[in-house]
C-alpha cells in the first residue's frame, strides 16, 4: 500500500485514553457517560491485548453497608505499609459497585449456588470483549494498532495529546510534535497508513 497517498490522520477529542485494558475502558466509559467525546488508542486490539484479556480480574465489590465498607478498607489499609489513601479506597468501592453491573447485557455475570449474582470475579477474555462493546455503544471511538509513542504538549508543558508512529517511509515532524499551540481539546495526531473510517 502506498501510504503517501493517504497521508496523516488527525483526531480531536475531549478525552484521549491511551491503552485499552480494563482501566482504560472504564475511564473511557465514564467520560462518555459524562458527555465527553472519547478516543481510545491501543497498541494492540482493545478486547484482546493487555493483561486483563488473559487474566481473571477480581473486583473489590462490597455492598454499600457502612460496616462492611469500613471493614474492607481497614483490612487493606493494614497491609498497605501506610501508603493507602482511605478516601480514594472509599471512592473505588463506590464507583465499582455502581459501574460494574452496568456491563449487564454485554457480559454474563456468574451466579453462585445460593442464586446470588457474582460481580466480583470476571472472566478476562469475555470481560474485555464486553467492555469494548459497551464503550462502542456509548460512542467511544476505538483506534486499534495505534501505539502512542510521543505526547504532544501545550506551550505551558501540559499534555495536549499524543502521536502514533509515522507510516513506514514517512519522516516524523518532531518539532511539530513537541510543541502544540494551546487548544481546549486533546488531540491525537496519527501518521497513519489508513483513513479514519477504516479504524472501526
Ligand atoms: C496471570 C494473571 C492473573 C491475574 N489474576 C488476577 C486476579 O485474580 N485478580 C485480580 O484482581 N487481578 C489479577 N491480575 C491482575 C489484573 O489482571 C491486572 O492488574 C489488570 O488486568 C490490569 O489492567 P490494566 O487496564 O491496568 O492493564 P492492561 O489490561 O494490561 O491494559 C493495558 C493496555 O495498554 C496498552 N498499551 C500499553 N502501552 C501503550 C501505548 N504506548 N499506546 C497504546 N496502548 C498501549 C496495552 O496494549 C494494553 O491493552 C492477574 C494478572 C495476570 C497476568
């Protein structure tokens, strides 16, 4: 394929999520639910690359009973060598309890012998496929095979976006990549071998 004919591809978005594992997928889903336009870029394929897709992640899924939540937090705090932030832990518990069941319809949660749905432990491969589906259903744009190799910066040094490698045979404009004129939105600049509509 003659990549010169296709040139570079440039996306602008409210939120750019780099990496497409479970952390990234949930971040993208939350941002999309808050009304932001979102792009996820992954160096592999969102749904199969990364650790989540080959693991069996266990979620910290504790019902909003103050005593159980407090016990869960102090149990972890006791083994955190003083590094834990209990307010952050409480927020994680709250977010996980609210967000995880919203995957229903895309992922089939297990049911234990007592007939109780088990949200905590998930099957990595199916879970990541479900997260991809949920993200896409919320309008998140997913760019696979798109490693972010360089961050683009605003003039004040804050991160404005990222760049993927240039297509083979094309030079990289480093000066343009390092300094980016001030812009409200994040941008992901692609020196890509494909047109935007070929990414989905
Ligand atoms: C064998 C095994 C068993 C496990 N068992 C458990 C368990 O029982 N319970 C538990 O809670 N946890 C378990 N874990 C840990 C848990 O699975 C991981 O902590 C979690 O999946 C990590 O999720 P993540 O989203 O942070 O990262 P990942 O799922 O690894 O996602 C990172 C993504 O970022 C992409 N990426 C990286 N760099 C770039 C770049 N420059 N540009 C674009 N994309 C990029 C990668 O391609 C990847 O898709 C286990 C892990 C393993 C390996």
